[in-house]
C-alpha cells in the first residue's frame, strides 16, 4: 500500500471529491484509510449511567483506490513509486522524482 499514516491525500472520487486531508489510520489488510474530515458519519451514542446520550460525528473509512497522495510542497497530487537508495527502499514522487520519506 502506497499511502501511510500521516500522509496528506486528495480524494479523487465520491461525495468528498476534491478535498484533501491527513491520513489518521491506514488499514492495509482491508485496503482502506481513514482521512481527517472526509466521509463524516453520524453515530448515536446511547445514554449510560455516567454519560448523556449524544450524536457523534466521526470519519468513516474510504477505499485506498479513491485517494491519491497529495504533495504539499508542489500542491499537486502525484503517484508514488519506489527506489532503492543506500540499500534502503524509499518512496519517490513520480511527478517530481523527489524522495517522500
């Protein structure tokens, strides 16, 4: 999976198309990510003895194919490739050729 926790991504399809945000959680086994402020869902919390009932808004997961890495330096979305430098595998921007990590 090309996207990691902490990356900034751009949503390329769906109801939040065109928005970008930071990846809060990556789930590689399900091919899904949770992006800050994207795919907001409403959850109803039942009342308990200690807490009142409330309506919570939280981010839902989005499929990895619906997001693209967003390069904050050049302010453009880009694809990610891999390259070996000094015996280490690093992520590289396909558009600029710059090392991401």
